[in-house]
């Protein structure tokens, strides 16, 4: 098999690529590669996009619209991560760093790229309540995996709403990692399986935010729920 790492920052990509040979020497395998992109838009390869833009002189509104057309073409003709191509997705404290308006699209992208029967194993920080706007504007809390956290029940519901079934809690910290403004933030690890009978594979790149649905009836503190 092979491993694909995705990051949008040049420094992190350079670090990963420079150390790939060291890891290969230590474990005996060189089966990883690193691509520049965003987890909420796994179809657009930023390096391909950047190369395509250098061939065009773009400015103003017309240039913006042309850049969008180029991005759409690249997503369709040469997606960074094709649909139904990945066996397992792993992520550690990344989902909460995604802008709130893009989180719904992010869950849809995780579903899109997985093969039928594939699974996402995600460890992240969730909150006991919705994070107010004032906290979301705090850069220190955002970089500290606090401000971007989803409310716990919405985090689990987002997987189910995008077609994952079953969704299981593998681990949930009993004690909060941090408490800010009476909101408890704790780590959870979730395994979400792409239902082979669900044929939803297309991503709407302008999806709305996660809807405010009723809380799950099961007690989310019970590792056996969901």
C-alpha cells in the first residue's frame, strides 16, 4: 500500500519530504508521498493549481472567476485525492482547525475519498457547548484547538449526516483537557465507516454549515454509543 500526507503549509511539507528518506531507512519502506492541499477540499492539488495559474495573467473580478474555473477543471480532471480511492483516513487534532464555514464540506470530503467499507479514525477536541463568536475570534484559543471545536454531539452527528455508518467512539477522555468560560473541552477518538450501500460520492463545494439538529439520545459518555 501507500500513504498520502496532506498539508497546506510549505514548511510542514518540506519537513515531511526531507525526512521521508530517514523514515524509509528506519522502517524499510518508502511508500509515502506528501501533497499540498486542504482537508476540506481534497480534490484540489495546490501545487498543480499554482502551476496552472502561472500560465495566466489574472486580475480583478474576471481573473477571480477564471481562477475558479481552473480550480474546478483540476478537481474534475486530476483530483488530488480521487473519489473512492482511500482505505483509511487518520487525523489527529486537525478537524477543529478548519474554518467553521468549511467544516460541513470537510466531512463530505472525508466520505467522498474513502472506498466503500473504508473508515476514518479521527482524534480531535470537542466541546460541551457551542463555542461563542468572541472565543472564535481569539487566535490563541483557535491555535490551541479550542475555538474551532465542535459541540460533542454535533461532531458525532456530522459523520452520520454525511453517510458514515457505523460511527463508534473508540476513546473519550473522562476529564476535560481544558475548561474555558465554563465549556469543557476534551479529546475523543472516533471510527466512522463509509457505508457500502450509501452512494453519495459528490462534494458540493458551497455546502452550508452543519445544521443544528437535536442532540443524540444516547449518552455520549458511554463508549458503546453511536
